[in-house]
């Protein structure tokens, strides 16, 4: 049974798990599902691109960060599959033009920078952080959508992934600031 609560903007919002038939049929819910399919494709595409970035990295620290990120991305894919299951939807991917472009840009960076340089590492961090910021924006918005529709269990899963994406972004910044940016500028 759905209950309602008042949000700070005085809109009435379902506080159940979104199991009222009208919500699943709404355009907002359909858009939400469509965007989940988009980020699902994005994560799957990224999982194939990260090992190439790992191999292209010069520093062992950055290579290790990309390896860890690949493993985390596999967890994100599994989490999205749980989200689809909780929503009674088939886990299905829809091409994400944004991620396709970001991965294409990362590939160009690898081609345009010299192997074995920290300039390449600095450029790879830039590419990876663009991906992270896209994912942070997407997961943050999808989590908010889930909350607004009363999909609290889905919102919790999306929040876990959002937190992980933010941690990865911070880790990349730390690697860049510890030595890569300074040494790349000196090359």
C-alpha cells in the first residue's frame, strides 16, 4: 500500500516502493527506465574500455586504479541488473551516445600521446574523470528520480554506485596531484 509524504516543495510523493500501477505507466517512469538502459549500456561499454586505458597507463599507480575501476564497473553492471529486477524490468542496454563519445575521446588521447610518458597519464586521468563526472551526474539524477517515485530500494542501490563513482573521482585526483601532473608538466 502506498503512503504519501510531503516533500520540502509541498508535492505529494509516494513513499512505498513505487508499486502503484499509475507510476509504472507514467511518462516519468518510462523515462527513468530508458535512462537506466542508457547507463547500463554505458557501464558495459566502459568495462571494455578500461583495460585498454590500464594498458596505456605509464605509472603503476594509474594502471592499478584502472584495474580497480574495471572491477568496480563490473559491480555497477550487476547492481543495475538488480535495479532492473526490483523494477520488474528486463536488464536491457540502450546505446549511450555520451559514453560512446567519452570512450572515443579516451582512445584518441591514447593515440595522440606518447607511450611511456606522464603526459599520457595526465591525459588519461582527464578522460577518466570526464567519465566519472558523467556517471556521477547520471547516478545522482536517477537516484533522485527513484526517490521521487517511491522506489526506495532502487534509490539505495543507485546511491551505493553514486558513492563509489565519487570515490573513484577523488582517487584519480589524488593520483594526479601526488606526482603525475607535476612530472607531466616537466616532460
